[in-house]
C-alpha cells in the first residue's frame, strides 16, 4: 500500500522549473541528433547523385563520339 501512495505522490507532485528546463534541454539534444542524422543521409544522397551525374555525362560524351 505504501508503494502505491509513494507512486501517487510522485505522479501528482508539482514539477520544478529545473526539471522542466532539463527535459527541454534533453529534447533539444535529441532533435539535434535527429537533424544531424537527416543531414548525413541527405549528404549521402547528394554525393550519390553527383557521382551518378558525372558517370552519365561521361557516357553521353562516349556515345556522342561514336556517332
């Protein structure tokens, strides 16, 4: 019974400004990590397409010389 009372008190207690600020900071770090992951992925896509464009331009030049 005592554990239930303690749990209820923890759940219903007033949250401090420090706790709110720490949680916001934690969320900011998490969002930053997500954005960095998205940027890494996007940079990979850009690099892939740059190489692809270079390869395709080379092929077009080779095929144009054959004509």
